[in-house]
């Protein structure tokens, strides 16, 4: 028996102390050109005003869920997955944003939904700072189209980074979630990539070259995490993939990935440090002018 009023897309916002940015995240979903969606905010016992800001919206498509206890990063993302009812699912962290055509374009990229050969869709994304200013752009390399799952996984491994995208950049098929399982935070920095590669065991990756979302970095969210765990988590992740014959990775693939992961972590630290320094300088200049 079919379920009534099943939305096409479930956009899930797992939030925790996102008071500064949750308004922008919610508004970016409500402003989509495709409106057949539900928006689920799963708040992980925030100690700031995150939940109050989310409850200020009266849109019938919004559901607000407050956890009975703090579940942590992994638990809250999995709680959000379990609440989704749509045919497609997007996880949008509470400090990120979607651009207006994101859901429309990503849904269309699945093509003939009865064929079911595309497991997930990835778009280009802007890396933005605390004020929403664009710092750089990231995208899966190559032309727009689709690539086999194993090819997409191997390219990310050899690049030493998540080429597929942060959660806001990805739309996935709900029917594959049960086959893929839950998010695994054994290596927290690659919790999203770990899930994408498991999804790609079931189909192709569709790539959109247009930037359709913004991934926010901030002092609280980025600096300590990147400095202490980024390269280590990726190397541990590679070790796990190398032990799984389903991915068909070679020793050369893994060796290249380990080297690139170390280089990438150093470059990100430099870029983010420069951005934070610029933001501090601009705040200081503004204060002097007041």
C-alpha cells in the first residue's frame, strides 16, 4: 500500500549549536525552485538558540525534532536518515546553504527514475566563510555527466580528498539507504565520503558542474578539526577501503592517496588561516570606523 503525501525529496538538517547560521540554511531550502520536499530539522540538544530559530518558521513542510539526549555527530545524522520519507534524501548541515535551483537540477540528473542506474548526484559547491563570502570552488573533475561508481571512488582515493562533495552537495536515492546502512564516524572527517563510496557500490555518480550549494567553514568548525585529524582520518579510511576487495583499489592507488591527503591537509590549513586572518582584519577595521 502506498503512503499518502510522500514528498519527492527529504532535506534533513542535523543541527547542533548552529544559531548563527540556521536561518540561512532553512531559508535556502524554502527558497528552492522545486517545492515538492519536506524539511526535517533534527536538533541534537543545542545549548544556544538554534531550536527557537527553527521553530519560528510556520511552513507546513517543516518538521522540527528535538533529540531526548545528545546523540553526537554520527547519531544525529543517522537519526535524520531515519526520519526521511522522500524518494530522494539530502543531508544539509545546519551551517551550509543551498542555491535556489539545487533540488530541481539534482533531481533531474537522476534521469529516468525507473532505470535506477544513478545512485547519487553531486554538484559543484562554493566554499564560503562565516559571512557567506566565496573563498574557492570545488567540483568533481571532468565534464558534466555520469561515471561508474568504482571510477568515482578510485578518483577520490587517488586525489586524497572528497571529490564527490560535502553533504549539501549530494542528493541520494532513498531506496539505497537500507542497502548501504548507517553513517560511520570511525573516521569523522570522512564520514560523508565513507557513505558515498558505499552508495556507489549500487550505481553510478551523476555530476553537475554548476555550483548549487555553499559549504561554510568557520573558526569553530574548521580550524581544530583540520589541524588535528584530516590527514590521519583519510589515511585510516584508505586502509579500510584497501582491505575491501569490492572497491578494486591497487597499492599504487592507496599510496598516491596517502601522499595527496597529507598535501591537501596542509594546503587547507593555509587557505583557511588566510581567510580567518582577513576576516579578523576586516572586523578590526570596521570597529575603528565606528
